[in-house]
């Protein structure tokens, strides 16, 4: 029996955008805009155990303000397998449906993009905007993207691949 698709969720939050400041008036915001500054990130979707016995977990570090150039994705709990590779994937629409030895957290009909493949030589893999800026060009301030790590796991059998949980990120301005 297939699991129903998880409803997409939207994370909105407010802060102040400082446009101008004078001692008399203080910070000003644009009329009719949704104020936002730093961005937000949250986990979603299901990750199943891989051949290492752990479930892969995706996270982020650094600033969610893209202009700062420090945003980085990380995936931990991966099986170390010589010759095996994985890729960070991303898209704008969420889902949570069985796929391979895990769950697909990004809706393919909305478009799934991928970054360059990386070897599974450590149990934690990272990819950052500072080391690979071209792979982060689609992301714009105030946009929301969903990320997942997709990796080969021959030792687990089954479909020989698995996926991490999902990470939803709204980039700051």
C-alpha cells in the first residue's frame, strides 16, 4: 500500500527589513511587503536505515543569506562504500512517498535538480556555496527550496539506493 503524499507546508516568518534609519524615525519597512531577514530551515519527510544501520540526515550550516557566501549542505549517517557515490538533489515541491530503499521527499513533477556527484568515502558529506558557487546559482533571496541526499547503497540490497530525510530552506534577504 502506498503512503499518501504528505501535504506541502509553507514556513513564513516575519522580521524587519531595515531600509533607512534616522534617529527620529528608526528602521523603516516597505509598505505591502512581507518583511524577512535571515531565512529559515527545517527537516521534513522520512529517512529509513541504510546498510550502516543509521538513517541519513541532511542539515545546513552557515548563513541563509546567500550573499554571505557561507551556506553549506551536510548529510550524515551515510554508509562508507568504496566506489559508491551520492548527490544532493533539490526542488521546490515536497512529497513523502516510498522510493528505492527510502522515501522521495521532492516531487519530480515540480522538477528535481542535482549537484555534482560525491564519493561516499566518509559517513558525512558536505557541499558549500564557497567551494562550488555554480551549483547554487538557481537560489535567490526569499526563495524556498527543498533538499535531499540520494546515494548508492549496494550493501543494503533491495533497489541498491537510499535517500536522506528532507530539508526545507527559505533563504533570507
